[in-house]
């Protein structure tokens, strides 16, 4: 099993410093956000992503996925840098309704397949709470027409847990589309006391052992099925000030469960 970390928390350091930091954590590679104001920005991705890949490779690491838009230059950059997956999410326009939104997104995904073929890069769609493709069955429905050699599923444990899903059941639903697993965890926390006129809840992102998704159940299922993809730790915690402490603790915890 290989483990990557999403480098979103470390946008304000240079490429070499970022690579040194990730190497020090003990990961095998990264998921990198190709976004404005990060070390590799969309407009310069074809130039800078291969440079980042080279710096990581010199430390025995790789870019295992990116979070980005799906413009052709991003595909070209990923192809040149040897990045296998572009991760995206699927928003829903509830003015159109669920069904029409999904059908529109299927057409969008279909339009990406020639780029996947041309550059040898997959697109992974991740489940996410809110007015997006949230539950695993929704993700399965969206991806049903597609071959995961081009368009597949990035299953996120935290968002599955927030949807109230049983992890092994959810993974079994999406198994034939699965290309990447995100291991982060969360639970619903109250924003107000129960005496409030309108009780509000928010997701609280925490260490794996405390959230609603069972990491041990996930590991047992993936090992039983012979999962050969990667595991990404998205480094998302509501307590952002302790992210580096938590990332180290989480990697050790996950490796212990899987290995």
C-alpha cells in the first residue's frame, strides 16, 4: 500500500521546502492542488508540474494525484509529469434538480474521455457532503456509464461517514469504479445548543479513530478485495493549528491498521 498526503495546508512555502517537508513525514507521495497561489498554478502547470515531480522523485516520492480543473493543459501537465489521476467533485444545481444535474454532469464527464485517452490520465470523482454527489450510491449512479480506466471513483471515508454509511457496504457498492481512497474522518457537531430555535450542525474533521467511518473496517475490506490503488490522507482537520502533528499521528495509525 502506498500513502499520499494532500498538500493543501502548505501553500505558502516553495517547491523544495514542500518536498523536504513531505519526505520528513514518511509518505510515498502527494496529492497536489493545482490552483491559483499554490506552488504550481493552472496557467503554468505544463512547465511547473514536471519540475515538482522531479523534485519529489529525487527524494523517492511521486505525485499520485492532483486536485484541479480539467482543462486540456492540466491533462497535458499530468501526462508529462506522470500523474495518474485528476480528482474533481460533482456539484448539483438544485434549480435544475438532481436528475437533470446528474445527466448534465455525465455529459461533461463523457467529454473528458478523449483527453483521458490522449494523455493517459484518469479523472476521479469524489463524494462530498452538501449539494454535491454525496452518498456512495449517488456516486455509483453518476459513474455507471464509465470505464474506470478513464473515469472512476475517489471514495472519501469522511463524507461517507457523514452520510451515515457503513464503510464496507459503501466500498462494496463502488468497488468496480474505485480508483483512489481518501482516508479522512469526521462527525456532525452542533453549532448551537439544543435550546436554540433552530439547531444547526456542522461537520467536524478529526483523526481517524474518532470519526464516523471505521478505518479498521475499511482496511479489512480493501485487503480482502485485494485493493491495489493508493491511499490519500487529505490532511483536513477542523483544528487546523495542529495539522502537522495530526498528519504524523494519522499516518502511523493507518499504516498500523493496513500493514
